C-alpha cells in the first residue's frame, strides 16, 4: 500500500473520529443543559406553589385584621404579618418571572446570570426572617387568636412587655446592618459568601454546577 493511500485512510479515519467526538460532546452538553432545565423547572413548581400559598395567607390575614380592627394589638399584628406575606408573595412572583425568562438557547453566561438572580430572590426569604425577628410577637398573637380564639396579650406581664420592647429595639440596628451586608454584592467578604452558599437553594446550586460542567467540557 502506497504512502498516499495510507494518508487518505488516516485522514478519513480522523474525520470520522472528529465527527463522532463532536456528536458525543454535543450529546453530553445537551444532557447537562437538560439537567439544568429540570432543576429550574423544579424551582418554578415550588415558587408557583409559594405564590398560591402566600395569596391564601394574604386573604386569611386580611379577614383576620378586618375582624379584629377594634382590638389594636391584634389589628397591628395582622397588618405586620400581611406586610411580610406581601413581600414574600412579590419575591415568589419575581422568581417565577425570572425562571420563565431563562432562554436556554442563549450563551451559558446569560443562563448563569439568570439563575444567580433567582438565588438573589431566594435570599429575600432569609432577610424577611431576620427583619421579622423584632416583631416575632405578632406570630403567636395572631395564631392564638385565629386558631383558638384566645387573646394572650391581656395576660402578659407589663414588665415583660417593656423588656421585650427594649431588647428588640436594641437588636434593630444590628439586624439592619446584617440585612444590608447579606448581599451578592458583598460576596468578596468571606463570612457573607459562606452564609449565602449555605442558604442558597440546592436546586440553583445544582443548575449552576451543570452549567460549570458544560463549560469545563468545552475547554
């Protein structure tokens, strides 16, 4: 067999091999991207359930506040919880919108940016929990009155109420500072980065991991 024939055979073999490798690479990328879609679809389902839940909570709290409008502490507690439920509802709707806006035909950088924004919205619930700490009393007041028709406020010791107000007023500034620091713009701060990594949705983490694998595979 002549050298030219051997070269032609090797060239044809290399072409076929490149074609097979390209197909395998495309298949693996598609599989990883499909896994990312599955994770974001799970987020969409969960956030849609949250939207329905917080809408129901808003209706229940609205009726509760209207029925106890003449009782100041119960009405104020109802309004406070309604405010937090409204913020949570807006946050859930925001995540639903973000998930539906993801275009998987776009570059991976754009897809990752959208998923990171979803993580930022998820952080809202953690911040809500922090902000609601000084007014935690609203939860038992409303729960006891709604489920058991029992108003615990008149039975509280006045000294306890004063101590509670003073302690929570002292906590307000540190909580606001922590609230402001806990942000993706402060990811360069080690403790902020660690907390956000712990609190981030496992589904968004998996989605981003699949995208990272695609990028690594492309190198």
